[in-house]
C-alpha cells in the first residue's frame, strides 16, 4: 500500500478561512490554495497507508474525550529568522491546541513523532516567500481579529499535487457535531477534498 503524508489540524471557519487564504495568495505564497487555513496539530508526517484505520481510531478517541473551546486570533507574529513564516497569532485556545497536539503524538498512539521546533499554535499567512512580501503580510494583518468556538479537528492527506485533502473530521464529545472543514474561495476543491 505504501506510505502517505498526513496532517491533523483545526480548520479556521468561514468567513475567516477564505479571507486569510486569499490574503496568503495575495502576498505571493504559491501554497495558499493547496493548504486550507488552519491551526496545525500534527505537521506533515509520513505513515504507512495500512495504518490509516488505527490512526482514525486514535483520533476519534481523542476527539470523543475533548470538549469545544473558544478560539481567538489577533495580530501577527513571525518565526523569522529561524523559519521563514509570518502568522496570525492564536491568543485564545492555544492551551487547548497544545493539549490536543500532545495527545495526537502520544507515545502510545500511531502518530508518534518529534517536532522540529517547540509547538506554537498559529495560522500561517506567508511561508518561504521574499522578505518584502513577508514584511507586507506582517504589517497588513497586524490588526486582524477573528473568534469562534472550535468543535472538531480533521485528518488530512497531501496528494502528489501537493494539495491537502480532508480524509475525516472528528467532532468533540460523544456524538457531538462540530463545524465542517470549509471549502475556501479561490479553490476549485469542495469541502470533502480539502486538507491542511
């Protein structure tokens, strides 16, 4: 069956998701329309395709034991010069994101991995583009604000075309209903085909 590249993330819902995706594209980031707007819980990770059922059981268990929580984005930050990234800051919900990502990567589960950098929840709006464009992203979104109740996370797979597509969504709580991962403007993909 081979390997797949997986990620786990919290989707930024509409209207915020499309707006930030379009802004990311406007800064010249070529990855903008292949990556729905999100907060990462598991960065791109190689896994055996045969392990997908066990991975989904693991993620469902985490979601069932979780509760919806408030998320708020405010202002910009950057990982430069360490990493060429400008992001919108998660100012509320960061501790819940941190708790979730630890469980996703738990040593007893199928997605164990070390992180290249310490976990810092954020929403990327520019990555690996010229410095002037990074500066523009940092300045133009400095006053950005958004808030919502997070009720789910999702598992995604990166295709050979480098587009991330949703495999499954995991609502919080036993039988709870979370918001769907949104289709975002500028993308010809529907909601069922999106990935982080």
